[in-house]
């Protein structure tokens, strides 16, 4: 070695540990960001899993997937027949309330008197 050249000093172990800890935390945050799930996608997935489980249970109870499907179809048809009028009534009610609250509509025309 030359007179003016010194041997490099060993780095402080505290600094190394702090750098490693910082890098580790940054890596954890990056990975957490990559694995973030969309709530709507997770809800749809969960609903599909429930429907699949119900299908399997109905197939097991009824002895076959065909009979289980028939039971599910008839249940959905009944629900649709009952929900249709209720949904129309709710939409009519919402229109009436929305029309009465609208500042641009003349008074008394929201309920049909006018």
C-alpha cells in the first residue's frame, strides 16, 4: 500500500441493519401493493362460489345435476315473478319522490294532480 492510501473502514453494522430493514419494509409494501384485490371482483367471486356450492348441494339432495338444476330454475322463476312487481313499484315510488323534490318541476305535478 502507498503512504496516502488507507484501508477502507468497515461499515457500521447499525447502518447496515437500518438499510436492510428499510429495504425489507419497502419490499413488503411493494408486494402488498401488487396483491391488492378489487372489492367488486372479490364480491363477484364470492357470489359465484356460493352459487356453485348451492348447485352442488341441490345436485346431492336431488340425486343428479339435472334435477338440481330444475329445482334451481323453478326457484329463480318464482323469485323473478315476485320481484318484478315489487321492483316496478319501487321505481314508481322513486320517480314520485324524485319529481316532488325536483326544483324545476311545478308544484302539484309530481303526484299527478295538475
